[in-house]
C-alpha cells in the first residue's frame, strides 16, 4: 500500500530556530517572538493538528519531547526513523548533534510492541564518518513501485541512499535540486511528495535537463500523475505534503500556508 492510516508524532518541548541545522536549511527564519511564545504557538498548533487528524479517522500515537536536552527539531521524527509495512524499521544517521538527541527509546518500544515489526536496519554508525541520510526527509518512497527518490545534499549521502535501497529491494533514483538562489535544497520532501496515483514535484528546482527527464520518466513509468509546483510554492512549503488514508478515503495533509 502506498499510504498509511497510522502516524506517530512528537509533541514539542523546545521548538525554535535551530542554529545547527540552519547552515544547510535556507528555509528557516528568525521570528520576532520570544522562545516561550514560539513554543506555546507550536504546542497549540500541534494539539490542533492531532485533533484534526483523529477527527478525520487517522490513528495517531503521540510521544512527549523532553525540555532537556534541548531539541528544536524533535517535532520531525520522520528524519531519524522510518517504519515499513514489511516489518522493517530503519534508523538514520543525522547531520547535526542536537538532532541525534531526538531518538527516543519509547518510540522503538512502541514499534517493537507491534508484532509485525521485527527487523531493524541501523545506519546511525555512519554519523562518525560524516555521512548522513535523514529518513523520509531525504528519501521519497514510492512503495507500490518499490522506488526511492532522493535529492542529494549535505544531509543526503548518495552512497548510503543507494545501499539502503538495495537493502530494501527498491530502485534508487537520485538527483540534484536547488532553490531560487542556487542553494542546494536540503531535504527531498521540501520539493517532492508521492501519494496514491500522483506525485507533487518542483521540476524547475532540478536544473539538469538529464536528471529532470530521468525523474519524470521514472514517475510516469510508475503510472503517477505529475503535479508540478513552482519554486515560489516550494518556499510556501507546498512540497511538504503527506498522503494518508482511512480505508475508504484518501487524505492529503498540508499546511495552511501551503494550501
């Protein structure tokens, strides 16, 4: 199945601008609010989001972040772990020290408590080698067609990506993408997503004609309808979409700003 009806989320305790990740993430901005104000707003939006997902019939498991040590990006657990329908769990090597702190044993215990999950692939050892691959931020999975797409960046190592795709039995499709200022896009899910029967993608961010045609060819050969978005729309997070389902209904999750 391409999508899921179950998600787990981490309720933030220290959501804020992350100085460590800002080096490679040009989308972060500093706002004129105090830490407490930002945190309160983040929790308010998080709780409303959980309520909305549950109201739509999505099963949501919530884990609480801890105030110490400070983990500004703990709300994005999809970067350090992915859970697959065949029983495989992948742990990923994270680029910055404060993101490595996000790994929660409670999440692993929850996953291991589900009898269908029994294989763990641990890539975290590559952090010591300065090689990184940040989960479904780095990799866009097409589960039905067993393909993985990755925009290469300091946070997405080509070799690790190719190795993992071999391990999972997926075809690896990689490319380079950049924003309006020519800066490498740090995560693939900023400019691309895949749902049931479609892919939202910013083709203009892929500057190489050869790479762009390769990506289009692979998507179309999988029977996916291409929904092209612009770099301006990427700047409004229109690429950050998550396709879910409730059985009978398909649901597309995106932010109000993206909408």
